[in-house]
C-alpha cells in the first residue's frame, strides 16, 4: 500500500503527522485482539484540521500508531520515564487494554525498518531541502488526544499543549510567538507533553532547525462523548463548523511560526 506521503512546499515550515493513520497491514491484523482498539488512539481528523491553513510541507503516514509509533525513540527508551506511556510498537491501548492476542507480539525490528525509517528519512530529506533555501526552518509536529485519559494524566487536558522539551528544541522567540497565539484557549507549555521523539530529535536551534509540538485536546475541535469511548460513539465525525474556531487559532499559530522562520534578525 502507499502509506507515506510528502506534499512539498517551499516555505520554511514543515508539518508532520505521525499519528493520523488508521491502516493496519492485512498480514498483521490477525494478531490484534480488536481492530477498533488498534485504531482507537489515532489523532482523529488531525490532517483535516490543518488542511489548507498554509502551503507548508506536509509529511504523514497512513499506518496506525499501533503498528509503529513514528514519534517514539527508535531505541525503545521511554520519553517520559516513570510515567505511563506507549512504546515504539505499543502492546496496549492508552487505557491499558492489551492490543495483541495471546502468544502474538510485534516484530519491532522489522516494523522499524519498514515504516519508522522511511518516515524519518523523508523528514530528514525535507529539512535538508528547505535548509538549502532558508537559514531557518520550523518543524511543527501535529498531534491530538482525548481530553480525559486517567491512565496517562490527571483531570482534563488543556486544549493546547505546546512542547519544546523544556526549551531545548527551539529558540525562545518561537516559543513566545506560538504561546502568544494560544492565549484565548486553555493552554500549557511543557506540561504533560513536552514533545515526542520527532521534536526532540530534529530540534537543533544552533543548526537552524527549530522544532515544536502541538498536542490538541480533541474537545477543541470534535464533539467528544463523555466517559470512555466505545465503538458506537468513537471516533466522532469531523464537523467543519465545530473545528472552524480552532482552525482560525491554528492559522495564527502557524503564521507566527512562519514569521519567526523568516525573521533573520
């Protein structure tokens, strides 16, 4: 299947989408206890949410994060030691349900080679291409998540969760510019989510590459049902009218990121 997509632009802005996919290769599907569980934790409608906001370079995968999580450390090291999280090839859902049938387990090395490596090779190639055109490039990693997942975080997640690995992945001016455009919504900087492997790996401000992650609580653009989702109410349909306000805000966020990238002062 054609699972990896790169839509090139020439602006110094790259949007990456590691978790929007819901495809599971046919030969792997029998190992999963439930196809719905295997796709439930996707970043639902995330690319649609950003579609058309800016003619940036877009990179996305159609493969489910339950097959391979392209935003985890390929070594298997936890991004959040001591906290509940999922791994490079998750074996359980966000809520802790086992993904695999008894006796089945992922071939991590094979999946890393088949999907993780090509996805990140594309990111590396686009960064190199755009750095040849611009002194600065911003990599903006796009994510969303259910607003309530007790196993992963307490209470209700702020609508906008900005991650820069405590300031290591980008210039403070970019952080300030993005945070300023989030003021009308509940938001946090480097809270529960400080940026995944993509942000931490590629964010090298001294090399002209500034990375930032935006994790959006889904209630900001979807009608999230109360309580845990079930197969009858999840995922919610994408409604452009509900998402319109957030799209306006995200347009301002991306404009601020682009302005930073173009500022040579």
